[in-house]
């Protein structure tokens, strides 16, 4: 769930550096594939995919892994 790149000694070079999240975040198509796999694993109809967002249990800015399966979960999407 945690990003091994983020340690007590690397905080200034990782999560405290502007642009870090954008740099380490995977491409959108890979995140969509993660979401679709979670929908399937939970038995949710693929037609309902727009009702769910992909969420990270530990945010990247707090040292969470950007794409580790253990750090990803579905969040019901209630709109804006």
C-alpha cells in the first residue's frame, strides 16, 4: 500500500516536491483498467462503471503507492 520511494530521508525529494504526484501517477488508461478489474472482482456490472471512482486508501501525497493493487479501492461516485 505504501510507496517504497517515500522514506523519512526522501520526503523532500518525493511527496514534498511540487509535481511529484503527477510524475509518479500512472497513465489514465492504466487506472481505468485497475477500476474495471475491481468492478469485475466485486461483481459490479460494467455498465455501472460511471457510478464508481477509483480511490487510493493512502493518498500519494501521504506516501501511498500510486498504483499498488492493495492501495486501490472503489468509491461510489455521487457526482460533483
